[in-house]
């Protein structure tokens, strides 16, 4: 604790400088542990300058065994709190009890040295067929604080997609509710009883009946970009679920990429910015203008 916090109640420190909400503090209080200098403490205890406060959150381990998987991860940033990974398209972000195939979860487990009690803590997730930038926290508190930033100006993401057809108008907002398709387990669709969903987009290049689009999500629905682009007649190129699979051009994935990521580091308060250009943009000779005027505001 800093000198400015000397004499404050522990609950005020948790809610203030540590940025923990009341519900999370309550969860830690009853289901986890709140430690002051390594010992269990009540939230009405007073802290002193130089004290150490630790919060141990109750966490549910996955119902499947996480095994190490060696792969060359592209990691633009890593510190003791979090890491930014440039995910390869074609690998799942997370495993499941139904799918034992290697995932990014297994690769991160291996990268971290297979720690005991490992729990995978992605801040944002990408579909298996989507590549690009995503953030992974190393502890529950960092994951919580970063997920609170999602869909705010403190955690901004933009995507690049190639689609079949060219949207009209060339720039705008697809504002259409998304829900699960009748009888489906995975597939979504635009439907009146769906959840509100908004996707901002801008066409930045056109070629041979296809468009390169820059997109920004204002909501975070499952398959949102894929569903919205398909709903206006311009499905993501190679999308087997909402468009036409193209294994010759996109084996095991499709033309959607998390290309721009900016967030405020929860500890330092510094803004960090990352960019990733998909291999397929160069392959199809799509010029990518990284200029400010092409960013989605």
C-alpha cells in the first residue's frame, strides 16, 4: 500500500485503487480469500503503508484435462499480468469436454511452463476460423478488470474481412438483432427476437467482386461479423457456415482477422496499441491503407 492509503479501510482500498466491484469483493470474501500481508483479513481492517493486499478469487476449473501443446506462438506483448497473442486462424481459442483437439488454451499452458492449477483466462475470444490479436490475462483480477473494458474506448478492436460482394453503402452500421437459429446449436441469424447487435464497417478496397472491409463491433454477439455481413448479402469469403467454403483458398479458416487492438493496461494505465495484417490480404493483393482516415470512429 502507498502512503496515501495509510489508515484506510481494506474495503475502500479494494473498491478504490484496486478497482474491484462490490459483487466481486463479496464473491472473494465468501468464496475465496482476502489476504493482508499473507494472512486472512476482514474488509473493515485498516491498512498501513507498505502492506500487501492479495485477493484470491474462487474459480471453477474446466471439466476437461488441459494438456500441453507445443506451438510457435506469436506474442507481441507479455508481462506478469497479461499477454497479447496473434492467433493463427484454424486453431480454436479454447478447448472443451467434447473436443480434445489442441487449442490456444493448451499452447498457452505449455508456454507458461505447465503451472499447477492452471486456468485459462482469455479477455476476448476469436472463432476457430478467425486469426489475429487477442488478449489473455494471467490472473482472475486482471481478466475481470480488462473484461470490464470490453466495448468501451479503453479496449478497442477492429477487424479486417474480405467478403464476397461489396456492401452498399460502402460505409455504415449494420444494426440488426442476432439470435440462435431455430434447431441449431452453433449457427446464428438475424431475427426479430434476437439480442441488439451493431457492427460499424467501412470498405477500404475492392477487387474482382470482393471487398476488403474494416469493421468495429459495438456489441459482442457470437459470430456477429459473419452473421451481419451475410445478412446484407456479402458473406465473409470462405465462411463455411454463412457463405461458401473455399478450402483451396482458405484451408481450415476464412477471411476474417482481428487486426487492431488498443487497450489501457490495468496496472500501468498506459495505452498499448497493436496491429496485425493477415497473410491473405497480401496473397490476394489487397492494398491495406493503415491511415487514420480509414479507422472506424
